[in-house]
């Protein structure tokens, strides 16, 4: 027969195991569950309509060309970004690592502990910066905002900060090419969803300029 001490020890072990198991279950339950596609990404037609009606705007940073001066509208950028995102999804299996060579002395970062971003909105500003090409994107010591979306919910911004200098600048195309690393790499993959992921915030140097750090983040 088991002694009282052994019996109490067995009971204690059972209680401890139960607590551990409950903790694991609670942790799993606390992990963000895969959202429906409608919750993760609005339908393309809804985004395009919002851009047409003014509910969604892509706003250039101070001193950068207006969309009107480029003969562009928010709708144009939304359509381009959605098309590019679809191509990117199709090419994801053949992901190109060339973006890792955009900078030599700055290590890109992904914020996996922060909030996730609206994937589409993150791409809209890329399209704008890519469109203005050789225009200078300047960054003083206090930083710059290159572009942001305005929709009232889940808005995204592209900003710049200096790295070891008091002022720096690059072409806006190089800023776009640096920031796109974040869009291509800062993914929080959801287990069991065939490659579905959250777009996370992150940073990378502008192409060819490790003194200019591009940040893609929540507005």
C-alpha cells in the first residue's frame, strides 16, 4: 500500500501537471487565431471604391510631389499595389534574396511583437514612392514621414530616420527599394493556413545608403 507521503506526493504531482497543462492550453488559446480572408484583407473592389470616394487616401510626406502633380490618384496607386501584391503572392515560393544585399552595414529588423499591418495599405505607399523615382527623400535629425494612408482605421506610414549622421537623403526610389524588404520579409506565418501571414512592422536601410533607415509602421 502507498504511504500517506507517497499519496500526497502523487496528488501534488497531478495538481502541478494540471496547472502546467492549463497554462499551455491558455497560451495556445491566447495566440491570435487566423482571421478570415475578409477580416485580413478587404476585397480589392472595396479598396478601389474607397479610394474613388475619398474614404481612403494616400498622402505624400511634406515637400514631396502631390499625386495631382504626378497625374496620379489614390485609386491609381491602390490598383497598382493590389496587382503587385497578387504577383508577389504568386512568386512567394520563389522568393528572391537579392533584397538582403540592399545595405552592408545595417541589419534589417522585423517587429514580431508589435501590431500587424494592413498588407494592402503598406503597399500603397510603396507604389507612391516608387512612382516619384529620382525625387529626393530627405531625412533631418528629427526624421521624416514619406507617405501615409488615411482611411480612419489600420492606417500605415513609411518614415525615415538617420543612422549615425545628422542629415541624409536618397532618391525616393531607393527609399522604396529599401522599405520593400520589410514587405517581403516581415511576415508572421500562421500555422496550418497554407502560407497565410500577418504583415509586421519593420525597418531597413534605403538602397545604397545605410545612413537612411526606412520604417514601415502603424500610423
